[in-house]
C-alpha cells in the first residue's frame, strides 16, 4: 500500500463569507458548515467559531478533534463505513489541511469532557493548543437518547472535517509524506535481518463515550484484528467521543497516530514494522481473556520479535495491557508498553490498578491526577461551568475571576497513551 | 479499600468483574460479576431473569462471607 | 536575614562519649557541636547553626516518646527554619533516632528535615518520604563527602528552590511520581526503548511495576441470620443531584446515604462514575449495588440486618492513596457500628 499525505500548511485562520485557502490563511464560512450539519434531522443547532494558537481562548467541553482532509486520488474519501460508502482505505493521495483541526463541543451526559487552552500555562499540556481550531458546537433535538446523541455529535464532527477538507481539493502542497509498505513477506525479504515489530493499539470499547470505531464497526464487536498502518493514517479508525479526556485517542490522533509514524520512521533501518493489531478493551473478564489471548496469538503467528502496546484509558484496561504483555513476554516476544498513571495529587500512590513482573519496559505518559492551575480566559468557547463536572474537575475548582484548577484528566490529549504528547513521570 | 476494611477484622467480599485487579489489590473473597457497567445485572435479560441472576450473585457473596479462607478464593 | 538551623546528633558525634554514654537523655546546647561546625561553614553565610540537640541512641530507641517530647519542645523553642540530623551512616540505632526526629518534626511542626544515611541503613525507609535523606557512605570516614551534599540541599530548601532529580542531587527518592516534560514524545521514547531491547542494549523503564501488599483474611461470619451487613460500591452510585459532589473520576471523597427506609436504589439514585457507560446503571442502580436483593434477604430473614448506611465513591482514576484513606475511614465507621461483614461492588 502507498499513501501520500500532501500537507498543506495552515498558518492562519479566519471567519469569512466563503471557504478558501490562500497563502496559509484558511477562511471558513460558518454557514457552509452549519448548512451541511443541519441536514441531519437530529441536529437542532450548530455554532461555529475559531481559536488560534496564542489566543486567550478556552475551549470546553471538547468531544473530539478531527483533521480536515480530502482524498484527491484513490478510493475512500471521508470516513468510509461512517460518513461515506464503504471503501478500502490506505492507498492514494490525500490533501491535508495540516495544522488545522475541527474541535467538537457540546454537552452529552453532563460530565466527562475535555478542555483546551490556546495560550499560556494550559497550552503546554495539550497538543491541540498548537492547531488552528475550527470549533463546532453541536446541539441536538430534544428527547434524543444518550447513545443517539453521541452518534449525532460524532458524525457531525466527521462531516465538518469533510466539509472543511474540501477546501484543500485543488491546493498544491508544500510537503508530501509517503507511507509505503508491501506485504509482510515482501518487506521481510527486503529486510531479512531486521527484527519484526508489531504495534498493538488497544481501543477502549466500553459503551457510551468509551468506544472506538473501525470502518464504522464498534470495536466492542470485534476480535483483535490486523490492519495496515496506512488504513489508520487514512481515517479507518475514529473516536466515539471522550470521557477522561487526557488519554482518549481522538480521531485526529488516529489520523496522525504517533506510534505508527515513529515506527514507520524506523522501518527498514532498525526494525521491520509489520503492522497494527487493534485490540478492544472489553468490560467482561471472559472478554478480556479472549482478546488478550487472541492478540498474543496474532503476534506469535506473525513471528513478531518485538511489540509496542499502547493503552487507551486507565483502571480496568491496565489489566488488559499487562495480560497482553505477560503473554507476549512468556512467549519470548519483547514488549514496550505505553500507559499513563493514577498516582494521586501528590504522586505518592501506586500508579496502576494492576501489576505484572513481566512489564519491564514501560513508557509513562504522565500522571492523570497531576493538578494544573489555569489562568482566566478572555474568551470561552463552550461552557466554563462544565469543568466542575468534568472528569478531573471538582467543585470549587473555578474561582470567581475565571481561573481554575483541574487534573490533567480533563485536558484533552495530555497523557496520550499512543505517545502523542511529551509528558512523562520522574521519581522524586 | 477492600484491604483497609478487612484490616479492621471485618470480612469483606469483593464483587467485581475484573477479578485480575481484585487479586492485585489484595481482595481475599472474590465473586466474579457480569460486566463493568452492570456488575450485578444484565440489561439484555428480562426483568425476572435478571433478578434471579442478581439473587444468585448475592447468595455467592453471602457464602463467601460465611466461609473461612486462608488466601484468595473465588465464590 | 540568615536562616536558622537546628542540628541533631547522637552522643558520639555530640562529643559526650561512646557506647557507654548511649543512654543519656536529650540535651539542647545553644552552640555548634561536632559536625554542626563543619556544616555551618558549608552554608556560606546563608544560614547559621544556632543550636545542637544531642541524645543517646539507646535512650532514644528505648524511650522514644519521652525523647520526642523533649525534642519537640526544644525545636519549638529554637524555632529553626530547618532541622539537620546526622549523617547516621550505617549506624542502625542512630539512623532510627534521626528518622524518628525527622518524621516527628515534619509531621508536628511542618519544618523540613535533611539527614544522611547509608543505603542499607534500615532507617532510610522509615523517613525518606518525609525528610530528604542524602545517600552517604557506610562509615564516618565519609563525613567529608556527606556534609557538602547535605549543605547544598539544605540551602536549596531554605531558599525554596525546587530540588532536582534524586540521582542528580544525591538523595533517596521520596516516592513522589511527578509529571514533567520530556524532550521527546512518548511514542518516540517507546520505539527507542524497543529498539534498545531488541539490540540487547541497556534501557530504563519509566514506570517500575507497583508492588501491592496483602492482608490476612478476616474470620468468616458465624451466623449470617444474625449478622449486620454493609453495602459499599466504587461504582459512583449516589442520590440524584449528587448532594456531596463526589467526583466522576479521581475521587477525593466518599459519601454515605441512609437506605434504611428504601427497598431499592431505583428512582432515587444514579451514577456519576466517569469510567463506564452510565445508561444501564441509571436505569436501575441496583445493577451496580444490589440493595434490592439484600433488602429482600433481610425481609426473608436470610440476613440479620442491612446496615442503614450505604457507602459509595468513584473507583475510576482514583489514586490508591485516596482509596486507602477511604477504606480506613469507612472501615472505622463500620467497626464502630458493629458491622459483621461487608459487600463491596466495583465497576
């Protein structure tokens, strides 16, 4: 498979009367997005706003982040199986509005959403303070059940990304990234001496605001499955909106999965990167045993020498992570795990819910309970009061002047367990 | 929490789905349950079948509390 | 202004005598004695050692309560900005005395303490979480190397500067896992770590696996028909409106609610837990905390009594430290209420 991502660099963002891109400036006509999203009968109203890096703007509560793109050659524009008809992803040419992002907001269940600060202290903690954000606030019709509400918001965000992505259709790009890989046999013939490496990406699969989708299939319903890394980079995997915002993998992060990209960069040099195994994190013990056994079996069948396993979420998925690790290490496959920790406000608590001695190589993406102090914003997109009901916010954490305290828990992408951000934990 | 309550000499049974974690955190009496969002229920069942399921699980918990154990034991 | 330091030593370093003087009671000297002299010179005028506390090692270990009472009074009187103890090298009883002083001063007075010990001194584990314990050699021959490190850290603490990493500064890690920025993103670090492992090169995990302790099982209930049973959940089931504002994740508190007069949680309760799909629990909270069945068994006489309070918190993202605190607090209440057994449900 060969996928070309033609990166069109967005260096400024404005609202205007038409959709266009010129000299780095992306202009958005809110009405075009609103009209597009209002086609869904479940959408009651849509507000569109923008937030640029450095603006004293706080976005809250964030549901998902999506990169606007358009496929100009090859099959599968949009998000096949979700917003467009089913097609094979992973090949072709995609024009990417690189540096821009759709950020969806709007209450779903009244708790559990994320914050993005575009400036100052808060900006350091989230990767989405450096993107030019088109913020889409989606309200749904009255009486919609929570699961339908979530679906409506999820699809509206993806649609918005497609609408904005269209702007890039006829733009020439400054920079082209090529992701190309043959079959496992071809690559192994090319690099017979390099260790064979797989990437196991765990997906939280536990219900409302705790789901992921592969070509539109809820990951709750799959057995662990092998996909080509290009398929994920091309939009095959999306987020079912978020709860604990710090480590939910947003759709944007699937489209730009840092573990995939960093493994690709070593492919043919230090390693033979063979592919991605998507593994659901289920809610039953039987389910966990089944998926962990199955994942280990796939790794063994493919002859992996080394595996990177990334978690999504914390708590019960720690158990899946460590079970997969133990099964692989016991079969002689070397693992590296990426997780985050719940070490408490003071960092003195045990970091994980479970433990296994085989987990000897672990990357920590930060303590989700690390407390950050955020200064008052000049402009709030969304609902500032939401922080008190966020996972990681608490009563009394907003002061009268608008400054607030929260745990990283509430900051979107802060402790990304696909290793998208640059936090870690040191023992003091 | 389980361990700290047990330290007072109060027998405690942990009804949990992810029993691997129960063991790690030091529960001694464990009743495996249905699923994370509904440990002692199952919304796909009819009302009386679901009630019967819950009764059986609670019964097991009571058996656990009335059984001497020397280490981790499942009920 | 120069900061005030109070120095703590044993009978030997306090120049009173050797083993034969190990049972002397604590004394406070408003002067610099033993290592305090050299230590003050290393502070470069930023701080002054105003007094030295001397106590026999045997006296401290055999009469800890009396010794600490004297010491706390002396520290309160001197009112130093910091207390420096030892270094105790590999001396077990001296180490335990330094640790005892350190923990007490930090806990009771909130004054920082710096001490020094050899890595195998059992006292290290007793006080490293509260005091800064500098790693020193195993004998007094290492005094010359130990004092400058202790002095450097003392000055930083006095000036409210943040200490660097334990291995860089020379102290034992206190067990605080602090979030910091790394030079590379997590995925890059993971790939590097994997490549190192595959090549058989050295690598260092960022998260050593936790070790969980065990507790002896409590004795079984003899007669369930007379027993008082408490229901507890970490599934975040609370009365609608969440009156105590329990957090949806990373809970900082627990709640207790009177369930004496209800037969089910249905209608009046819902979940605020942020870690699972709440729809099914909201429909019927007894799916998470089976009060309906427990009440039925109580009526049928199968259980003596359901304790009138139901305890609840959120398990997701809640630190083990907090859950230990919750367990200690809830367990105490249950004990005092004469509860015979408890059922804890988790999601």
